[in-house]
C-alpha cells in the first residue's frame, strides 16, 4: 500500500505534515520564489533510491531491497533528528528576526523530527535480519545517504539564492558564505552532522540519544503551528 500523502486519509499525521509542507512552498511561490524545479529534482532522486524496484534493473530480491530502503530511511532520520534538535536550540535564528510564522513552522518540523527519530531505526533493526548482514547494510545505507543529502543541501541552497526575488543582488552559495552563516548561529557547524555519522555506526547506538523527547514534546505543545494542525486533524476526524 502506498504511503504517499495523496493516498492517506485527511486526518493521518503524514497527510497533515504534507499540508504544512505545501503551505510553505505555496508561501514561497507567492513571494515569487518557485521551488518546483528543486522539489521535482528531490522527488525524482528519492523515488529512484526508495522506489518499489531497484534502479538499473539490478537483480536484488524484493525482501533485501526492502531492507536496504529501510536502512536508507533510518540514515536519513539520523540527520533530520540532529538538524531538528539544532533548530530547536538555535538562538541565532531568533536574532535574525525571521518571519515568525515560518520560524514556528521550521521549529515545529524540527520538534517532530526529534519526536519520531527512532521509528525508522527501530523498524530497520526489527526487519533487517541478523548480524553481520544487518550491520553491514546499515553502514551501506549511511554511505549512500550522507553524500546524497550533502549534494541536496548544496544544490538546494544554491538554487534558492539564485532565484530569490527578495535579494537585491543574486547571490551564490559558497563555503565562505556558509561559514559566515555558521558563525551567526544560522546554520549548524560542519561538525554537528559530520559527527552524527560515526555515532550512528556504533553497534550500541540508538537514536534516542539524539536530542530530548521532553523538549520536543514541550515545543509541540506550545507551537501555534502544531496547535493549528492538531485542530485541523481533530476537525477532519469528526467530519
């Protein structure tokens, strides 16, 4: 059964999250920033890596391909948990005087990533078979995921800077400008996601070590965006 947002009931949490993503993209479009080419690129890449069939017709048995896809998702969730926790504690974002609605949506998303940080990992550990194959596949999943996410980060940042009509002059994404944003507290240091990789590969590792569930839940309880989403879910459930 498909788990894409278009196949989920309106009251499903993933459908609600999809609505929030659409709100952000629509908001950017109304500001004159068309994210379509980038999001289509991301969608194609993830469909390629996480699709029902292996790419290039590689003869991988269906159960093994499913386990590998789980390993990719678990590795992705490692980074989203680290970055989500970073967003919750990034005071530099407040000092930059951003749009309060967009900042609330960003932090609500970060809190959700921390809150469900162990779901994919636990599913993989349960379905990934026995070691050493399970451990080897986990390493392979991270080896594929890390460079792909780094590429999407750089490509996405460059795309947004090139096409943002709010900028007086077109900017280019560069290591120098990235590090300047890091010093301002707007972006994580390179060490934060980098250190998450060897941490993830430890045999004793569990994603519950990333961030604080209590902090994430507390933020969701106080977030205007989270409360609005919860109200929408409740109304959809009884309609």
